[in-house]
C-alpha cells in the first residue's frame, strides 16, 4: 500500500512539473518570439499549435495534474498520513485553479482564434491578434506559476511521506534479537545467594562428618 501511495505522489508531481514546464516554455520562448513576428505569422502559428497540442502525451499530463493529485489525496486519508495530506491538499487546490484558468480563459481564446478562419482569408489580422495575444500570454503565465508551485508542494509532500514512513517503520520494528511475545533471557544467569551457598557447604559438611566420624583421642 505504501508503494501505491508513493507512486501516486510521484505521478502527481511529475504531471504538475511537466505541464508547468510546457507553459513555462511558452512564456519564455514561444510567445516572446511570436511577439516579434507579423500578424499573419502569430495567428497562423498559434492556430496550428492549438491543434497539435491536443495529443495523448499532453492530455495525460494535463488531466493528471488534477487526477493524480486526487488519487494521492485519497490514498493518504487517515490520521497516520495527516501531515502529508495537508501538502497534497494545497497542491491539489493549486492544480485545480490552474486547470480552471486553462479551461475557462486560455481555451476560449484558442477557440476564438480558430473561429477567425483560415489565416489567408482573415480581413483584419491586427484586430484578431490584439484580441488574442495579450490576454493569452497573461493567463498562460498565471497557470505556469500555479502548476510550478503545485510541483514544489508535491515535492514537499514526498519529503513528508518519507519522514512519516521512517517513523512508522521505527515504531513497528521489534527490539534487536527479541522474539515477539517472549521475554529474552538475561545475558548472565543470577548467582545463588551467599547464604544458600553457605548452607549447602554446611549440609555437605554434615554428610561428610556422618560418613566419616571423628575418632576420639586415646
């Protein structure tokens, strides 16, 4: 069960980091480069990107930011994992907000750009660009920051889970060399009391005297 918990945490962290990285790449390279291009180029390129980005590799990571976080939270329910669950809950909230930004703000802008039609037939490219570019760039930065923060928080959750697992293992481990349910024998057996030894000597001496009476003097 512990392996499944860790696997879910790793999957959630990996998905958050990868998707945050994709949006980070847009923010620092793709959009700044397109900003320096003409209207026809930016509209045409973004229309094509918005089509090819919908692929299984992207969708697994994007949906996994929320899905894997929910799975990790469900597997860490219980008082023994409360500290880890707090970290996961914060990351889940960040990923849900980022997901909502993408679905509620960036995607409608993408659909608006696609609805403008073929780039060769758009009459007012400058207006189409103005309606899309600045808003899309701004919300892309927001979602990139949110997913990156979620990734960092999930790394904290992995650290907390490791500490908790170590504590549980230490508490469950029996004492070295001890058999559960039995008392271990002392290393040095107890010696008999001095009085007992003395009585034994006297008793033995009495037997010796009885067997060998002392001859009287002549």
